[in-house]
């Protein structure tokens, strides 16, 4: 069976296909993510053959044709698998009027990998999802073994927060709690990163909660919320999409304890690997001038090893149209979208 588009309406069935991929699946390849992106103008497309399922986001670009974006996919586990799959993706894209495909498989970045990707006629593009570089925590051992394996700084912060009376609760993603989470997120984002409209976050949190794939967490000090996170489990992997905390922290280690409780929940749900979702690249992790230096310092307090993935690559389908897109089209379209909708294009 060659790669072909199919219609999908059952989330559980499609998600099972995605988690059966060689990479074990990714939450950004889930049926729910495709439906949420549809609210922002992307058209979900679902492609599959005997061994691989791919969630594709499609957008029409004036004068150029269709653009495909495969968030955190396709779900291959090696360069060889990607090399075997690319001709099928190209053929399917050509049949559907696509001028370029953005791919984002979670393959480890090395000089050899980068050289081979260029030989596949792929073009490096700016990263989209936040965890092109990240910190991973192995959740397969017992809880005692996991916490013992964390860096001393992280363990100390967790224990200190417990002693100082910080509590963490799993809470429902009610309208009221979503609003509180967003307000805290807005404070955290100020001057650091751009937020989408509240309605997007609310829909995201409630959609994944209702699917049994997501959980909202609040950390409290003296009854007041001081930190929050929305965590996700998909197959044997977990992450947290959004995290926030108050600027003036009344108790040391509240965010560390929050993440520890997220990990405990994720392990209960079957996760074997927890992704702390984004740090500076490994060669910039100690660069104090990097805009995300503080984020990296927090996450490496759990595990000092930073994992670098290859990030986003473009597969040009129609070379002339792609050249226009690369030189002027993408910049113009993303800027116009940002100006009109006050959110990122992707």
C-alpha cells in the first residue's frame, strides 16, 4: 500500500495509528491537535500506508498553491526510514497541488545527520515547535529511582518546596481554572514570548482533558496559586505544553515540585519519557545572553543533558514556487497573518 490520503473521524482509531509509528507517536501528530489547528485556518489531512500514519496540516497560499506542514513528524525513527518515506510524501504532495512540505521528525541532530539531510534535498527552515532542543526525563524506573537520578539542585528544590508547605493539585480545566491559568501565563509571557488568544488555550486544555490525554496542575502557597502547568500524555511519551508562575515567588522550588507532580501523573498514565519541552540548544545552554537562558537553567536542574533534534526542514515540491516562498512569500504571509490575527502563522 502506497502512501495515500484517507478520511478520519475517529480520534481513538487515528491516535492508535500514530502511536504505532516507529517513533512511538507524538502528541502534535494527534487527531486532537489537527482539529484544534483547523480553528486557525489549517485543513487537517491524514495520510497512511501499511506502516506509517501522518497527520498533515494544509494551508492555501495565494499564487503558490498549497503548503503542507507535518508537526513533529513524520513518525520515523531513523534517517533511513525518512529517506524511504520522502519519495512517497513527494508523490502525494505533487498529486495534491502542494508546492512545499515542512517536516519535523524527532531525529537526533549530529553533523552526520545534518549532512545526510542535505543530500536528501531537504532545506533547513526555522524551528516551529518549542522543543527542537529539550531536556528528557526517563520515567521507566520507580519513583524513588527517578528522583534519585535528578540533579542535586532539582532534588533540593523539590524537597525544599515540600518542607515550606507548597502543595500541588490536579484540577479540572473548568472555565474558571482556564481563565486563571491564562492570566498566569500572560504574566509569564510578558516580554518573553507571544501568546495566542485565550479561546485557543481554553479549547486546547479542555479538548485534551476531555480526551483523557491532558491534565491541569496548580501549585499553591498559603492557598494562592503561584505556578501552573498543563501536561499531556500520548502513548508512552509526556510533556507539558504550557507552564507559568508568578514573578515574585513566595516559596523556593514551587515550579520544581509542580514538575515533579506532573512526572508522577505522567508515569501513572503510562509515560516512559517526559519531555520538559524546550531549552536553548546544547551549545548555547550556558550562554547568559540567550533569551531563554533562564528556562534552560530551570530545566537542566532536573537533567543536565540537552537533547537536540534536527528541527524543521522543507521538502520543496515545485522548485520555482518554493524559491518565491523562501525568498519573500513566507516572510510576507507570516507577517500579514500576525498583523491580522495577532498570533503566529504556524
